[in-house]
């Protein structure tokens, strides 16, 4: 049993440098681009404007063909996920920068049980993912 614990610890240490590179401070140009995006996103949330949020979202949302356009996003995702509590949280919580496994610049915001992810795409930053915060 002791050998297993040592093997697990060694395996975790092997991945530590990659994880350290994955999180940190965004390059200045990336931060500036994200600041412009998140300002628009937060303004849309403050106005409770589902159409504006959809315009700042990568569609189909999370590669789900049932949420492939703005109308479907408003009906299926916005109503469910952008509660007043989540909108308020997204307004005040500082996004955390990281580089994902595909070397994309991403920012995440944790609101209660949800993780909202914004990814830098060829079209600029977009809201790309919503996961459960386990």
C-alpha cells in the first residue's frame, strides 16, 4: 500500500509543471481583449438581455445541436443558467485566467455550483462552456 501512495505522489509531481504553466497571469494584449469582452458581457447581464448574451456566445453552445442558434440559446440555456443570482455573481466575481489543454486562453468564473468559461477564439472571446462545480 505504501508503494501505491508513493507512485501516485510521483505521478502527480510529474504533472505539476504543466499545471503551473496552465494558470497564471494573462499576457497584456489578451487581458485587454478580455476586459473589452467581459465589459460587454456584464452590460448584457445587467440589462438581462438574453439576445446580447447569445451574441457573445459560441453557437452551437457546447456543441449541442439543440442549442445551435440565438433563439434556442435564449430559450434553453439563458433561462436555466442565467438566474438573477448567477448574473449578480458574474458581475462581481473576478475571472481566473488559464491556458486550456488546446493552448487556448480561457477565463473562468465560479458561481455557486456552476463554472462559466470564456475562451479566446478566432472571432475573439466568447462564452463557450458551462460546467458543474464539483
